[in-house]
C-alpha cells in the first residue's frame, strides 16, 4: 500500500492541491514560516487575488517576474501565476526549483497556439522572422527568433528592417495593434486572450457617459474597437504607472481585474472601475489565474510540488529568443 505522503505527492503532481486544510491554521503565518525554513520566495502576477499579492515577495508582469526570479538567491520559487509564466521562470533560472500552486492554471492565449500547428504554419513562410509574445509556451518560444512583451513589442518591431517579413504569434490583437502603430504588415497567428476579448464597447460607452471625467485604460491584447476608444494603451505595468503619474482621479480599466488591487494601493484617493464585459459575469477575471489560492500556496511550499521541469534542450532553445529580446531592449534603452 502506498504511504500517505506518496499518495499526497502524486495528487499534488497532478494538480490536485485543493484538499482540506485545518481551518484553524493561520495560513499567512505558516506560509511565511515555510518560506524562511526553505529559503523560498513567492512571485505573484498582477492578476492574482489580492490576498496572494499581499503575501508575495515580488509582484509584477510575466517577464518582470522571470527577471526577478533570475536575480533571487532563493532556492525555491513559488510562482503564483499561470503555467507558461512558470516555464519562463524555469527557462531563465534552470538551477532553481520552480513550483506552481496549481498545474491546471493554464492560459487561453498560450493554448490557442499549439507547437505542432505552429511548426507547420512556420514552414510555409521560410523567409519570415518569428516574433512571439512572451505569453506563449516554452515550445513556441523554442520556435521563435525574438520574444517580445506588450511593453517593448512596438520598439522591437521598429528596430528591424522595414523589408523584413515577420510572423507574429500568438496574440492577433496585440499583433494588429503593433501593425497599426508601426505601419507593418506582419502575418498574425489567430490567437487571443479570452479575458481581453470580452469587454463590451456598448457598456463601456455607457460607463463613460456616467463617468465623463474617467479615462479609459486598455491593454493592447484588447480588440481594436476597445483600443480605438482608449485614452491610454499599455502593458499591465505601464497602466499601473500611468495611474500614478496622471492627474486624473477616475479610471475605467480594460484588463484583468486583479491589477486594480495595486492601482488602489498606489492611488488610495483615486477611483478605479473595471471595464464591463459583454456578459453579466466576472468574465474580466482570468479563471486560470484565479485557480491559485493561499491554501494551494501553502501545500506547494510544504511538499515542494508540483515542480516545473523542462528538458535541457527545450530550455536552451527557448532561452535564445528571450536573450535576444533582452539584448535588443538594452540596445534600445528600454
């Protein structure tokens, strides 16, 4: 018969982390205790629930978190985000143990671009350079020439010769935005983020009528009709920074609602309104991001599972386009 610990570990490896925990347990105190005992850090994406952001050692966007992971002297990195982001951390920090609270925390955008399909697509356009948004799987990164983020995509594309033909993957909305800003005609993979495609133009317009002084902030993963209406377009970090520097005191925010926690903390006297989705639901909450909980963070720290493991050759191939992006960003002064 399998020991209790072995059964628990197998469940954790499969992503079943939500089994009962003593309700009298002070989770925050226990998590902090485990972090100290195991020399671990918690990195949390802006889209995590507020309680997870509040216990994190570092909060940021996907690439910023990966860069922070590379700098840390911790032995264990708990990544409170989604799977492809934890992969990116492992790619940049292969000698550290990277654990993800829930292996089922996937991503609709990353899932919209399967490596087997993309490989066949890429073969059709041998003269095209492949630029991939960092929000993609390790396998897609390994098929990429340069990775970009929503913060540096425009600058990186502008740095390339105008005659260079480009495939942009996986986000068609970000790609279309970059095409518009740069005047390029990149070939776009037909992928998208489910959260950023649900915002209702009609409801946002009504909201703006009721709040005439509010500025609309939008992530470039949103559809063009939303971006055309936006007062400011930028990455998650750029949106947050804009709220700090702007004299405006009211904002409608068209991105995943988790960022509002940091916006409110940074601007306690300002008003933030999540942009309404088409349906009457919390569709602007990423269901994958929200799979992570304090209970799962406690369990994954306790058992040091589930761990992100990638083959050495995949790490090597997926790291090349990230390194190239970092080189270009440095040369461009970004």
